[in-house]
C-alpha cells in the first residue's frame, strides 16, 4: 500500500534525521515505525448476553480490590477540614 503523509515540518525533519542517522531511506524508517505499532482490534458487535457476560467477567477480575471507607470519612469535617481558625 502506498500512503502520502502531510507531516508538520518539524516531524518531517525528525524522521529525515533519524533515517539519515540509521543510513536507511525515510520510507524504510516510517514502515518500521508503522509495523511496530500495534493497533487496537476492530470493535465487534456483541449481543446483550455477551456484553453482560463480558461485563461480569470484568467486575469479577477486580474482586479483592475494593476499598471500604469508614462512615467518618464521608463527614463534612473529614472532607473539608475544620472551619475554625
């Protein structure tokens, strides 16, 4: 595939300098950079049942990581501190 990129001048200079430093054409450098990038997988459509199953699995993966604060931590004084000087 051939792609034409319109890069900002500073980015273009950086790629050209890096390619020169490595002794390779800029096309080779850009190809290496793009091949090293691992794109996110394409989104898939899930049925509501699949979504619920995935969500429950995600919730279960966080079990044991729950922090329970004491009731006193939710009081105004604990949040804002003492109003008196």
